[in-house]
């Protein structure tokens, strides 16, 4: 008995298979039958069924704008959001996106109650962006809404009378988002110090925000530039590692992030580190993501030391006066003084007896802010050994 095709009728599975098997005889009716069945059942009958029916539709698909093609495109977008194993970009290419869109597919629709709904092209683009976020192996070159960001810190604040956890995320270009910790695919204590890929959206108020977040496959040093820094203090009470670079910029790394990297757990005051500066636009607070600890000679050479002459020694009070004998490197943090004082605590016990007026030494030096707020020379290390190319 031949099937009939009422536009409101949803065929049974067996009837639909019969229609598909004879689809060449009635392609339009079969496409409508597939659409109605998918619309009713795609959430309930799984990925395999949905992908099978979309493949059957594509065999009957005519490469031109039409109502059925637009409706099937909308269903495919929903299937993509429901089932990550549906290869949405490949479907779009075969469908003829965006060449087969109708004019009305590009326009937002307004309901009788005045609500505005996204245009089909907007819904499809969002589904594609979400797919690409969850499939980093796909080509993302044309999707500039996915940004790799570093989770700087997790903090709590009261919102709507409830205590919530939020995360500060920073991108390589300095853009910053504050996202709810519930958006992350991991526990709050597993967030800080890790890289995430963030799909951004612009809210109705015109503010860019984090829409979806997944764990990134990129390392932090693949996204952010690296520098060499000197650890000038570890504050256990605040869980902070204080780092200075050769430009005298002060960075802070969260000590809790070191526990996930065994190679840097034994970091200490005086260590040299390779790190990524994490700086949000307009933020005076500079964060650091520590990559690894450098050996002392490698660190000193990369950081850069100043050659200086000792002009005064006070062994009783344990300080020296020095005069730098080479050109001063400019910094954005102030100007390093040619002359200054330094504690002999910066000299190794082995070298302390060798210091004398007129002796040439090497200074590991950067500007550091004092209690009064002014940045001045701070000598972290003094060595009498000769270092080439420093």
C-alpha cells in the first residue's frame, strides 16, 4: 500500500525507512518525512539515528535555496549541539553553506508577543563555533571568537545573596573575562594555573563574555611569550611567588599552581625561572605562569648582570658601595642609578672575604619599590666571578 505524505504526519520508523528506500521516486516527500521524524526524535533516539537520517537527506538534497533545506539546516545545527560525533563542518560544506541560504534565513524573526529570535544563519554560526571549540583538531583559522586564555585566579564574591566562585581569565592580547566557576569542565580547585579555550559571545547589553569553556590542548608558552625572571620572595601566607624580570617589572605567581608541575615544586628564593607574563589590559597587577626553573649560570646570563666597581666596604655594618661601569639599560619602571649601596648578604660566604675597594664585581640588579613607594636599585646577587656576555 503506497504511503501518503501529510505535511503534519510523522511516519513510524519502518514507514520512514520504506520512504527512504524509495526516495528517488518521491524525493521532496521523503525529505519532509525525514525532517518531521528528526524534529520529533533527534534528542531521544541518539546520534547514530540522527546522523543516518541526515546522510539519507543529503542523498536527496538539491543544491539550491528552499524551505526544506533551511529547515534541515536548522535541525542539523541542533544535532551538532546534541551530539559531538556529528561532523558539522563537513555537513555544512556538502549542504552548500552559505550559498544556499534564503534571504529570510539571514533575518531575525519577531513573534506575536514581540520577542526577537536569532536568524537561522546566526544559530548555525553559533553551533559551528561551539563545534569548533569542542573539536580543536578542526581548522579554527576563520573562527576568531575562540580564544585561548590562562586562568589567573579563582575568587569568591557575593552575588544575589549567594557566595559564588569566579575565575579571572586573561588572553595573550590582554583581554580579560570573569567567568563563573560552574562554566568550567573541572572542579574549582583544578582551574587556577591552567589554559582554557573560551568561546566568546556579545551580550544584549553589548558586553563580550565567556559563553563556553573547555580545557585547552595548548601549553601556556605556546600562547604567551616567555621571559626570564628572578624569584625575590615566596609569601607563604598569601600563597604568592614574587618574580622580577630584567625590566624591573614585578610579577606574582600563585604558589598553588606549582603543585601540578613536579619540576618546579622545589622553587625557592633566588631561583631563576622561565615564565610567561600574564597581564590584563589596564591592570596594574601582573601575573606569572612559571614554566621551569633555570640553572644559576643559565639564569644569570639570560637575565643580565651589571659590571661594577666597589668604592667602599663596611664589614662591620655589612654593606658596600658600588659604581656601575657599563651603560645602564632603560626600563619602563624607572631609571637604574649608576651608584648605590648593597648588603653583603648578597655575596656568597666564599666571596665575602675577597671583596675590597677597587674590586670589580657583577651585580644582579633591578628596581624594587620601597615602603615609601619609590623604586630604587635592589641588588639581589653580587659575584666576583667573571661572566662573559652578560
